[in-house]
């Protein structure tokens, strides 16, 4: 099996590292010390076209896959910003995937284009105090109303939640079935 990177993959690694090199240790220290989002870095990644690496081409993305985003995230994580650099941008690669796969053309334009361009930020509300990442045990519930949905529940550890313009929220719309009512194999 050949594990050599393609020319395109090598270009991704080099391009991301080039953007990341613009931000020295002092930049990351200042962001951390002042408890502020890494806005300049985020915008530089948007300007480089990196925030849309996995997004469809029809909304301004590159339409690439998980291997390419893994190369990108490795390059970002290897920079002076380390995990702080990766966590500032990772939601763009993974959080809106449900919209990429299942969204209407209108939803894709509304949600994805502003994320790709760096005009908006999103977060992904999954983790709950009593369920962690066990999504089968979440309790946050969305009830349909005439105005949309009424959501009740709690989320925690929502990366970029403090600066997000939109949230992709994982909720229940029906009660969890008990173990007794589940079919057995």
C-alpha cells in the first residue's frame, strides 16, 4: 500500500502551514491571556480558502474529503497555535456535515457560504451533562410549534459556542425507547 501524499495533498499541507506561520507564539499567548477568539487567524484561514475544504464546490468550497481535512488539521495542529489553532477552525470541517449531506440548496447557501467566507462562525451542540458524547442518551428535546421549534435541554463543551453566529443543535424529537421496547437481533 502506498501512503505517499499526492501533489494536491502536499500543496494543502504547505498552504496551511504558510498561513499558520503568520501567527507566532506571542499571538497565541495574547489570545489565551486575553480570553479572546483567534479572529485574525480565522480570517486568514478563510481568505486562504481553507474553511471550506470539505464543503461543496457549488457554495464556494473545495469539495474535498476526510483525508485532505486530516492533512489540513495536522498542519494547523503542528503550528505555533497547536490545538488552539485546530479548535478555532475544526467546526467548519465537521459540524455542518449534516447540512452538506442532507440540506436543501437553500440551507446550504444560507449556512455554508457564510462559514466558508469567514463571515459567520458556527458551533455544534452535542455534549450534555448526563450523556457526554453518547448521542443515544441525550435529553435535549425539540417540539414543533407554529413558529418553528421549542427546544428544552442543556448542552456543554460546545467548541466556538462563545463566538458562534449559528448552532447546529442535536436534539430529540421523540422519546428515547427503553431497552425493553427495542428489537433484539
